[in-house]
C-alpha cells in the first residue's frame, strides 16, 4: 500500500479538495472553498496546510466567525445543497462564535463543515490560552457547545482518526435526510502531527445526492387518500427546491388541479403566475393560501418540517376531517402532526404519486375557488405595494419599491424581523432560487453575510439584501468583505429606530412599548446613527434617501454601480401591512395588572382552543 506522509491538517485539506459533485451535468469541486479566521489554535496547522492548497481549495478571510459561517450556509442553500463550504477558527471565542451559525444550519437542514481549533490532545501546556476548564470532566472543551447543534460531531485527537471521521462527515453533509452541520473539533497539536496516510484516501470522489423512492404500501395509502379528497392542498417546503423538484411540483399541481401554498424555504417552487400558485402559507401567508388551508381535507406536505409559522401554531388546517400526508426524505419530518408518512425524495415521490393517481383530478369547483381567492389576494397586495407618499413608509411600501425595480433574475435576501413576513406574502419570486430567506432560525445579523454567500453562489446575478436597522447593527462587518472580494451587493437598510417587529408584537400582547425601540429603552441620549456614513467607512457606496420615489432612484443607481451599495431609508415602526397572515401562538401573561394584557390573554385563550395537538 502506497502512503504519503502529511500533517493531519494537510491530510484534511487534501481530502476536502478531492471531493466532487455534479451541477447541471458539470463536475465541480464539492467544496468551493474554506472561510478562515486564524488564531493560535489553527494558524500553525490549518493555516500552513491551506496556504499550500490555495488553488484547489481557496481560502477566504472574513471579519466575524458567525458571519463567515452564515455566508457558507447561504452559499450551500443557494446551490440547493449541491455545493458547500468549510469554516476554520481558533479555539475559544473564535470557535463559539460559530455556534449560532451551526444552530441555523441544523434547523434549516443545510450543510456546512465547521473546523474549530481545540485544546492540546497531549495536554502538555494545560490550560492553554482560551481553554475552558471543566472542574469535573477534563475531556470537556468549549467545542462541546457544538454537540447539540451538529448532525455529526467528532474531536480529532489523533491524525489517523481522519481516516474514519472524514468519510463519515462527508456522508452526513451530502445525505439528503441527514444533511446539516458537521463539526470536527481539531486539537491544535494534532493539526501539526504527521502520519503516513494511504494514497487511496485522496483519490477524487464524485458525490451525488441519494434519491430514495417511496415504500410501496405508503405510496398506495397516499394515493388512496388523495383520490378520496374533495379539497386537496399542497404545502411546498424547502425540500422541493433541494430535490430539484420544482418542475415536478408544477406539473403535478397543473395535472391534478391541486392548489399550492409555499413555506418561507419553499417560496419560488411554483411559478408566481401559475393558476394553482396561492403564494405564501401560514402566519405570514396570503389570504388565498390560508383560506384554502382552512377548508382542505387532504394536505400533501412536500419537503417541509411543518414548523409553527407554516401551520399557524397547529390551527391553520381547520377542517376537522383534514388528513395530512408527509412526503419527506427524512422520516422524522414525514410523520409530524399525526400525518401519514410518505418517505421519499421529493422529485421521485411526486413522480411515483402522479403515476399512482392515474386519471384522478381534484374537483373543478375547488380549482375555481383557488383561482378566485388568488385574484382577490392580488388586489389586496397591489394596494399595499403601491407607491406611498408617506413621510415614513411602512415595510410593505419599501418592498413594493424594491420589487418594482427588480428583475426576474435578481435574488432577494433577508432573515429576521418584520421584513420576512411582508416579503413572504408580497415578493414575486421570478424563478426558483430568487427568494432567499433564513427563517428557520430567524437569525438577526444573517442578512448581509448571507447575501455575501448568495453572491458567491450566483456571481452573475444581482443580489438585493433587505435588512432592518437592528439587524444591521448586530452584524455588518461583511460589507467590508464584499468590497474586498469584489462581490457586489445592494443593501437596503430600513431604519425604524430599533426592533420594530418585536415592538409591534409586544404591543399586540397588550403591553406598552418597552425596551425594543431605542426611544422606549433606557437612555440618556438617543444615538444619532448615520448608517450611510458607517457603510462608507467599510468601503461601500452609501446614501440615505427620503421617500419611496428617492428610494427607487437610488436602486437604479445601485444596479449600475460596480461595488456594494447601501441605501438607507427611515420607515414607520408602528404597523405592518395588515393583509394576509394568520394567528400565531405567543403565550401571554396569565396574570397581570395591565388591562391590555388581561384582554389579550382572553383572546389568546379563545384562539388556543382551535389548536390540533394530535
């Protein structure tokens, strides 16, 4: 057996560079690169190895560890999980900064390889700088924080462990059912240790997604339920896109006359103007999708984990006889809410289900009702999207302006706050992949870093990031990275003076505004934050505008610009668009001295009686 003597870090880097995938029939490296912020826990080992492999596995430098992991995750999502990136940090705060990103990837079922430095396996210098010491367990390090938010975790304490650990890591990262973050905590002394690795370990490997077909009995039962349905509805989740099943879904909906509602992750799976496309569903859904969901007797949930924003906290599917079919590659998700599981790849599952249904078709009255409901919703949406002359426009008016100035090939990126709700309902997704929202973990600060990852995945497309002032202040450093890498973004900052979304939620529970808007937080002086000046200091072009007309003019200028542009506009924090939507379970204080809270609690208790807990 031929061997090659390498450090453990060199072996890891060489192995990653040997992994390949197919994208649109073209073989490409599975790993597009590795994000690295070096410190004493990884600069001597991983840093040395990466410097020698910079062509095969490019290294990108970021300004914040959470942000670089967010960018890596966004890259994988935009590539429908076909390609991915890795991230390496030092031990201590560099490592733990990535824990939030790991949780984000875990919730959203997205692949990212995290390689935080770890303590000395030999323990020679114990305790090394930044080492967390557990008084009762000497094997614990800060990286144990990654265990609950990783699909696979290993601590590399010997160089030869990579021979077993790396293949397992790649199996998880590329498996459609197990997919999620992998953490390899890499002891810093082991990174530099050499071992005689078999040459065969580094032979290039092509990794293709597994496409499991449905079980025969589950398929027969799903077909039976659908053939008996009078008011069927499809809920399309992110799994539709990750499976490349969007065309199969469109054919299925058209052939059988079944309307489709989309989750945040599934938005764009159906062409916007399709007769059966009802748009967003759930708490942030359209009136069309939600009205049909209330009547549906069979719900085919495709590639969705059915979180509470999709199900209206288990109240949306109000028909007492409603039955759920969970078409999902992951059994854990397929059997949720007492549904009949149909465990399969979304594309293969839809194809086999279509074959089993043969000449069945939903009743014509149901399809006609769906078309009428969508027309009524379009009128509602047009009203709130229309140009506004208000001195402080609301989020919907800003969405309308950005939508008018966008093209079908553009990609909109957003995450937490009130904007995702308005975008989910009101944004026209021109094509699959043109709507990129992180709403599984709803991570403030994801937007700009996520936009950077999206631009890396789609460098020839315009990427528009929409972000609130609160989220911008949490994480904005990757503006500088986008400028440094020549990856142009258009960033629209909506300044409503704080955490406007949560302030609205707080007031909806009957409580007064408290500690969310800057004006209602403890302060001596309100900060006069100049977001445009801040963005310019990071290297971007930036301008503050007043009004919707000026915003649209600035958006046109940003499209012509060669580098990242930031456009700031003041907005109204008080209310949302008021259209669409559904109840969401937010527990309200059972006892309070406030009359508003008492009234809200009564309303809450009434609404909660509609929840289906099985």
